[in-house]
């Protein structure tokens, strides 16, 4: 029998992780479940290396740094953090608690749920080249995190889009060599200044080219061959060939939806008692789809969950009077 949690948060983006911190701060036994192998949601996925300027208290922070800070903050209260699991369905049990079932049939039990799963799950289009599975994780990447790992390395970026140009330019002064391979004759969704920057850079662009084979000893990839037979030495490959987006399952979970999101009031309550919503998953008039919005909504959702679990609970608390984390 699975352990019963007070609050289970679906989605480990910035909103879900912050909700985990806040829930733990309110002494609720908390779990977060994230589909991706890593936490961070859209910030980690789409712009980990870019600077964000509109989060209060950070006059410029990269996506990756922000995710690290939010994760560290969540870890202060030691929630159970599950990664690589997709919640497929939710059942309300007779005693009012919930059973959350993952894709493989595994279950999680919880008295309340906070949905912080954005617009649903997304995956990168995988690299369809012999050997790419073998070198996955250490050498084949789908987002540009941890720039340090590319220092003095030979990097090949595979993309037809502006994302590939962005990544190549971000790595130009870090890596030893950057090659950009594009299947097409030109790049999609680019501005003139992107192309100008690329032309002025040291990035070696290969148009109408594809990777045909990866070479290595099964542990370490050392080179690749392109369609025309050219061999390139390589330490890391970065791939952006678009996204597979799986739409949210909120209607299947019995929730009212609007444009694929869940309508809520200022208390972040859904139409199902015991299920609360925060972040990009939530919709209401004048909603802003921003990181800081998710933080505020996470607080409101946790406060509503706390009062649902115990009607005597305070409607809000101040962290400044909860001294127990002060010296950590
Ligand atoms: C290109 C771009 C630039 C942006 N720039 C800014 C900016 O400068 N400033 C700013 O404030 N905002 C910006 N935003 C918006 C900001 O990224 C989002 O508002 C924020 O990331 C939403 O966070 P979230 O945690 O609510 O949702 P997400 O980040 O979408 O996280 C949801 C998580 O839930 C997981 N999930 C989904 N379904 C399930 C399931 N069934 N089971 C388990 N896990 C599940 C997903 O894998 C995902 O990790 C930008 C967005 C984009 C796309």
C-alpha cells in the first residue's frame, strides 16, 4: 500500500517546485511528480541559458540558475521529488482522498492535489541516428544546460531552427569548435540579424546535410559521419528538431477546462473539491503566464489546500516567523 501524502503536486516546473517548498513550509507532507527526467519545466526546456529579468529579487538570472535556486528552496523542506513519471489518471476514493495513477499503472495516494502541470507534457523530437541511444544523456543533449561541460569541447548542433543558431552562438566562445548541421537549405523562424550574427561567428554551418552515423566504442562517442561522407570529431551533440506536444489531460481527469487550461478563482480551487491549480495550468481573467505569477498562485493553492485539509488552518503564514530554516 502506498504512503498517503497530504499534498501531491503534479508537475515539477518552477511553479510545482515552489508549491512544494510552500507546502512543506506549512508542515504538509508533500510529494512532487514530474514527467521529465529533470525538474524545471519550460524554463529548463526552452531557455535555460537565457537571462530572465522579470522575477522579483533577481535583476537578471539565467533559467538554469533560477531552476537551481527554486529546487534548493524546495529541498529545504525535504519533499519527496519523483522524476520521470507521468500521471495519467486521477481517481477520487470513498474517503475523499485521491489515487494518482502513472503511465505504468503505479499509484500515489494523496489527500489533496495541486495541478502545476502547465499545458501538459512535451518531448523533443529524438535524433534518429544509429548509435544515438547508446550515447544519450552524457553526449547527446536536447537542451543546452550546464555550459561548463562544453568548455574546450567539439560540439555539433543539429537543427533547422533559430534555436540551433542561438545554441551555436552561445557555445561559440566556450567550445573548441562548433558545427551547425541543418537538413534544409535555410533556417526556419530566423530574423536577418540572426543570420548576420551567424555569418560573423566562427560556427561552421553545414546546409543540406544530415548525420548518418555516430562512431565510438559504445561508451564514448568520438566522431560522426555526415551524409556526404565528411567525418567530424565530436564530444557533444545538441539536437533541436522540434517538439512532440501531448495535450493536457485535464478534461479526462474530470475537470472543467478552457483553452486546455483549468478555470479557477483567486483561491486556485478547481471544480473538484481537494484539487487545486497553479501556474500555466490555471486560467482566469487577466491572467499573466509568467514565472512569478506561478509562485503567487502556488502560495494561494497551498493555503487553500491547508484549509481544505484542516479547516482550522491559518489562511496564510509568514516565513519570517518560521525560524527553523533560518541557518540552513
Ligand atoms: C520561450 C519562452 C520564454 C519565456 N520567457 C519568460 C520570461 O522571460 N519571464 C517569465 O516570467 N516567464 C517567461 N516565460 C513563461 C514561463 O516560462 C512560464 O510561465 C513558466 O515556466 C510556467 O511554469 P509552470 O511550472 O507553471 O509550468 P511548466 O514550466 O510548463 O511546468 C509544468 C511541468 O509539468 C510537467 N507535467 C505535465 N503534465 C504532467 C503529468 N501528467 N505528469 C507529470 N508531470 C507533468 C511537465 O513536464 C513540466 O515540467 C517564457 C515561456 C517561453 C515558452
